[in-house]
C-alpha cells in the first residue's frame, strides 16, 4: 500500500515536471481478438504499432510526430 502511494506521488511529480513517460520495447498479441501491439525504440522516436498503424512519438518530449500505415506489413503480422 505504501509502495503504491509512493509510485503515484513520483508519477505526479514527473507529470508536473512535464517529462515524457518511459516505454520499453515489447510485442503483445491479445488472446481475445485480433489485436497486436508492438513497441520499438530508435534514437529519435518511440514507435507504437497497433494492428498495423504506426504512431511515432519524439523520444525526448513524448509528443506525437505523426502516424503511418503499411497494409502489407499488417497482413504479414497477422499470419
């Protein structure tokens, strides 16, 4: 209980400072439906892909740079 309180306090302080959140690379596929999530990290961007739609986040600010979609890649990931 104290640990959760401490994590929330730290999270609020980080949000107040305007710092972006941290994310690590991973792949996730839902067992309940055709949903897949992939996180990739490059020197400039963190790319989150959900069902073939890429969302590019700036690494330092956390702001969204843009999105992309590759239909052929999305079909290959589903197989």
